[in-house]
C-alpha cells in the first residue's frame, strides 16, 4: 500500500509542476484537466502526509519505551495510546480513498424532476424537491442553469430540467435517480387525510462531446417542432432534436431547450447514457452470478425514498436508512443521506475488488 501511496504522491507533485508550465497555462482546456486531477489527488496526499507523521511518532515512542527511565516509559506509553487509534483512523480513511473512483463522478450533471402519480399534489411535491436540491446546491457552492420548466397551475412543476455545475456533482447526485414518494395531507384536502404522491428524478452525467465515442456514421439525426406545453417557442421553430443509433436502434431526443444546439447536446448525452445502460444490462445478464449493486441503478421505476410529513420521517429504501429530520432535509440538508449511500457503494466496490 505504501508504494502505491508514494506513486500517487509523486504524480501529485508532477501535476503541481505542470500547472506552472507556460505551455499548459496557454491551453486552458489542458490546464483545467490537469487541475482537476491535481485536486482529486489532494485529499489522499494530505491524508498520507498525516499518516507518515503519525507513523514516525509511533516509532519514536516505541524507542522511548526501551529507555530505562520509568518516566520516559510512562510518557511513551501514553503517547502510543493516543497515536495508535489515530493511525487506525488514517489507515481506514486511506483504504476508502484508494477505492477506484468512477470517472463519471467528477462530471457536471443534468437533473430532471417530473411529477408522477398524485395529480396537483405530485406537481407541488416536484416543486418541493426542486427547492430542496437548490438549497443543497447552495451549500456545495454549485451553479445551475434551468433548461426547461413546465410550471403547474396548482404550484410546483410538471417538469423541470437543469444543468448543475461544480465539483463532483454527478458523484453526489447519482444516488437521487428514481421515484420519490411523499406521504402528507395535501393543501387541497379538507378532511385532513394523508395522501401518497410521487415524483421522479433522473440524474445524467454531462459529457463533453469529444468524450462520447459514438461514430457519426452510425447516427441518424432528425429535427422537429416540439409539441405540447413548455412555452410559445416550441411550435414555431424546429428546435427539437432526435438521434437514432442505427446499430442498436436506440433513440434519444430533447425538446428541453429553446436552442437547437443545446437540444442536440442534451439528446446526445441521453443517447450515450442509454447505450451505456444497454451495454451494462447485457453484461449483467451474461453474469447473473454477480450481485446487482444496491446503489446507483438509476431505474426510475424504483421507489427509492419516502418522505413522510406526519412523522417528520425520511426513509431510503435501498439501504434501509430512516431519519427523523424531514424538516431539515427539505431545507437541503442531504449530507447524511448521500454520505450513507456513498459508504454502501464503497463497500460494494471493496467486495468487488476482493472477488
């Protein structure tokens, strides 16, 4: 493990030097790429430095134990009692940091929220989810751009789509894909009965076009006028874009933006994710002995979480996590849920490494 950590530290210092190279500074795209890798290695290098200091202090304390002076021995024993737990904590953290990261985790993301079953209450809940995520984004220092919104007359949204920009956006948001269920008394309910409604959330990593390895010869592109609600522009211009991947027959389209260029980008992202999902599903069917991960399936038909207002309770069904702080969660306090899901994912990855 130490050799691997030394190699990571060498890479970190190499990247640090490259960032002051005039040729790199002149190429903003290359600089951004190097800077991103450098920042990704920062935590593990900092932890490794702390580990080396603690390990050296433990060796010094062990030397002191060999001293004939009883006071020195007592001092060394007390120091070891303090240092050994620190080393164990740092080793555990290093093991977590060494788990291979999904390269998609560092990407920006496209977030889509749609009202589901439950009529007006479902639209209101979709609006509540949007507010919850918006407040979480603020705590993370992330930026957003709304691509499409279809507001409901009752309040909230029938659908809202936005891009989210920042550090490790997809890595934290990917667990949110699925059906979110709410149990509460709707504002329109006169008899105080609890109703159950739902909204779906879809999270998609945002790729740069050059990262998407799909041959242009394998694509058929159609443009069309968008139909339905969503603003006056939809029926006036051919802003909608549809891609068909000829080898697989997979189709993806977008009418989320007024801009055909932006819709082209979104549709291509969706096509790429669909193709990747198809490849993953094929591999899964061929290897049925491999247990499907609890986290990150992204199946929108799954009921992943329930928000119960009468009991101030939130339950994430994938990991059997129940919290009684719904009020603070709806104010964007999602860290405890996301951290728990990340731990489960890391545990699954470690099992996979052992296999």
